[in-house]
C-alpha cells in the first residue's frame, strides 16, 4: 500500500489506516478475538497505521493494540493515540502533570516506552491558543514519553490555530464527501507547514456506505443512537453532523458515483486520499472482511474529474446548508 510521510513525525504511514474507536466502545460490542482478527486483517492488507484513544473503552482499544503488537512483533505499526478526555473538558485540566499521567497509562496499555504520536483529543477551543499547553507537550517529547504530538479537532479554525504551532506534527479532522470545508483552508495550510492530515469519520458514521435507510435502527449503546443531536459529545462526530434523513438521501445519490467493482464506501475512501494534503484516512472496521475492503480502496484508480465535480455538486445541493457553517 502507498505510504506517505505523516507530517513532522517524519515517519511513513499507510494511506489507509485503521480507526479503532469501534473496538473499544460506542459502536456495540466487539469481543476480543474478533477485535484482534480485525487488527490482523488490516495489517495483512497493508495497513501500517492505527488510531486509538485512551478513552475508547476506557483503554480497551489501546490494550488490544498492545496485545496485538506483543503477539505479532514482526508487524511494523505506527500507533497514534489521543488524550485529554479522561477529565472534565476544562482548559485548566490540560496540565503537564495530567499529560504525564495520561501518557503513562497509554504507554502501559500499548506496551511501549515512547508513544509514536499523542494527539490532544478535541479539547476546548481555548486550549489550542495556550502556550503552557504546548510547552507541556514539548516537555513530553523531551522526556521521551512521546515521539511527536498532534491534535484532533472539531473545527477548521481550531485546525488552523494548531497548524501555526511549530511543534504540531499532525492534525486529525473530519473529512469526507459530506464534509468539504477543510479543503478550503486547512489542507493548504497544513501542506505549507509540513503538518500531516489524518482524515477521520471518513464514511460519515457509515452513511456513505449506502447501506442505511431512513428506517435503520442502531443499538442503544451505539453513538448513532445516543449522540445523534450531540447529547454525549460534539454532534459532528455522528454522521459528520448531517441530519440522518438528509444523509440517507444524499448517500443514495453518492452510491451512484461508485465505479465498476468499487463499493460506495471504497469510493468515499478513494475520494479522501485523492485530496491534496491528506496523509492517511482512518476508517473503522468491525470485521476482517470490512478491514480488507477498506484497505483495497487504496488500489482503486483515481476518481475522474467529472466524479469529483459530481461530489462537489452533491455537497452543495444536499449537505452544505446544514453543515458547512458549523465546523
């Protein structure tokens, strides 16, 4: 699989990675053997980049990745984790002492001395403008707790603030055919600064797979049920902030853009990695088959200019009015 340099980390990662939120929590239950099978299928298909967080299943996702690395030491994997949501989301909690405690816990879960990359996990907006926060992150690097740090953001403005920081290695942001705003300023700014872009929520929580109808029901422990209107966390994380009924209609139209031999989900992933400035996209997977199908999107031919124009037109007609101004 194609490898790209992840910004200021200087490390190569696969253009399609694996997001592991679903192996921890909030997407229904995945048992341990099934989770390990997903990790192995992804790596066997060429994935070398896992994204996780210390709060996914209260560390379960990290621990599963740590176990996989112990059991498969010959597999070279870059692991990005996140921190900052183990305490109340208040700027005062983003301190060096807390950062040390949180990263020490992640190091133990993952079984490493130095984390490849730690990202601030969608903190309150003022955190991105705090010199002491970034001084603390620099200290983590100096202490070799982490090799590099980045941020995971909700808004384009937050991304631009973080990109201006000289130590920011990467920015993780929602980017998919239903969330085009990062193309305007964020991706060009990151490219100029040498900051990597990690695209998350690439399928708009599954909408872009084209498998859902307006009558689809998700389980009670699935964020697509309990966070549809932002009840638990930022609503942009669920269906990329798109109204579900609107998203289902738009996804049906998007599915018609898939080329021969490509699924709508693979087409969405291909669209993302084709955007200038994107380093890697991190779809989740709940089965080995899904992990392999996601990875196979890297082998698709580039989408044609007419298809790219059709995606932009679909966004403008169906999605932009309800999404663009919010994030």
